[in-house]
């Protein structure tokens, strides 16, 4: 019997000035106002001011950010459908 272990996504925010996540695959863009992180199952958009990447450990899929965090937006990956599949729902 094969045991499958799914990775649990953990997110932590402290005092709206520190953010960390353990399921980051890639940082797609980073400015002082917005950081976009690709996750195992979607994306997270962190908005704020003076945002900086304070720690990045790709092997552990870990990212931590500092700055004034004003908002978080999560987006899940959409299943790819064909052109005709979208037309003929």
C-alpha cells in the first residue's frame, strides 16, 4: 500500500508587518507595493507599502515578507478547458 502525503499550506501574518508562507513555488514579481507568489495550487497577491522579501528558501518552498501589509488576494488555478468546451457549457 502506498501512502500519499499532501503538503499542508501554512500562512502566518503578524501585526500586519510580517507574512510567511510555506507553499511558494516561485516569486513572479516583487515591488514595494505588490508581491505575487505562485503557490502549489494557485497564486497569492500581497499588497502594501515598503514590502520586502526577507527570507527565501526555495528547497522548502518558504517565503517571508516584511512591510506594511494592506491586503491579500488568493487565486486558485483554473482547470484548462478547450475552446469548444468553454463555448458549449
